[in-house]
């Protein structure tokens, strides 16, 4: 059933699971509502932690279950479960998220972190580029 999706691993660099986990946490941990939540003080930590926990634990369990049994990644899982066009759509969505969403999210995080040091740093392009590349 899954044999046709087994391929030999090419020598090269792959993203590690901690880096992938931090990308997922970063995409869930939206800081856009931070100014509105600041009026709640430490209670706002609860408003971030509980929804993140409720979302990330089931997602990690599903990903671990799918990754442990079969190779081929998201395309193979969706193709086998739904169809080949749906598998292509799933991989395309991952591509679009990686190319467009993560750099924008990292730029937002860089600007938000700049306010810890000085607000004028948020408009510095070199600072933003260094933070985006570092993260």
C-alpha cells in the first residue's frame, strides 16, 4: 500500500524536528493581539498558553502517528487518504506558507522585539534582515 512512496533519502540538509516545532509554534503564537491583551496583565499568558496547548498537542500526536508508519510526507498521506489532486494542493499550501507567511511572520516578530530595545530600531532594515535570517 505505501511501498510506492518509499524513496531513498538523498544526502543533504533537512530541517530538524526542533526547528519545525518552533516554526509551528511561531505560526500559532500570533502577537498581533498583544496590545489588546496587555490590559489583562499576567492573565494574558493564560490566554496564549491554553489555546496553544489545546491546538499543538493534538497536531503533534497526529503528525507523530502519520510519520511513524509511512514515508512520503504530507503528499503521500493526503494522496492515499483523499486523492492525488488533494495531495498536490496540500503540498502547494505548505509551499505557499513557507515562502510567503513565515518571512512576514518573522518580520513582524523582529519589529515587535525591537520595541524592547528602542522603537526606532523597528524601522531599521538591517536589524530586521538579521533577525529574520537568525530566527
